[in-house]
C-alpha cells in the first residue's frame, strides 16, 4: 500500500521558530516520517529561540494520525505496532517539554493526534470556525497517547472522548481550553509576544514548572502499549 507522505517544515524568523504541518491533501494528517520530524524539534531550538509557533499548511491544523497508516500498523506484530505508537508518544512528550513558550494556531480543525499536538502547547489560539474532537473513537480506537495532555489541559477532558459531536472554538474558549480566538495570528503575536523580557522570564518559569520526568512512564510508555493493543485487537476483529 503506497501512502502519500507529508512533511514538517521548520522556519526561523528572528528568535521565533515556526513549525508548519504540511500534508494538505489529507488535511495535514500525520505519517510516521512526519512524527519523526516532530521529535527532532529540539535540534532546531538554540539559546536565541524564545517562541515556537505550530501551524499548518492550507488552513487545516491536523486531522490526526493518517487512518491508512494506522490500519497498516495495526496489522504488524505487537512489538512493531508498539514502536510506531511509542514514536508518536515521544513526539508529543518532546513538544510538551520544550523549554520555551509554545503556541498552537488551529485553523480548520484539530482532530485526534492534532488535538494532542495543540494540547502540548502552552497557549492554544483558535480560529473562530475551527472544529475540535476525537473522531477515531467512533472507529473503536481510544486516543491513549493524547489523553494525558488533554487531561493536563482540561480537567473535563472526558467530554472530548465521550462526545459524538465536534466541539467548536467558542465552546472550548468558554471552558478555558482555547486561550485566544482570532483569524489573524500575526497581529496577535505582535501585540502579545513582542517583549523579549517577558518571553525570557517565561522560559525560566517553564524550566521549573515543566512536566516532571516521572510523567514519562504514563504519557509515553504505557499509553503507547495501550494504543498498540487497542489497534491490533480492533483490526483483528474485523
């Protein structure tokens, strides 16, 4: 099965690092090579970096993990299935532990793993028309890998997992999951993040406050194993 691939593009603008999810043909769905690129984000951060902005190509943030790839991985032996799930879990953990401020700008929608990427960021900026949710649940796949970050970001994260409908940006803004609503990211960034002193102060704060190391066991290892077992059992039963 030949599955078209996408890329994760990195661009430096002064002290800012912009990360663009680039797979528009499939609403920026993630593939294994894209996940691997996300894991390498720390290589693009140096001592001058004070802000990381994650956005997408052609106005749809991320529709989750590519379903064709997920089906393919589920047919692998359990150990290999686990490694693919573990790779995604490591990518999210890396994003969550970056020592600088991170912002996700969600246009179009953040679904499944895309919702996980947004949840790993310090600030979530949503387009007024964006949709949010975990549609893979309808297929019988529980989003184990992203659930630790959903819970960390929103105490009522089970609403994401139990809702059969997509949630709107306005709904999530009222709950505090989305921090700001705008259709103009550039203006928002210039208005709120032009102070180097503020960003450097936040960087020192985050280094102390950041997710603790023991969190690694749950958010990376156990969640990867549970997802691998879930996928394999689901597709074997079909």
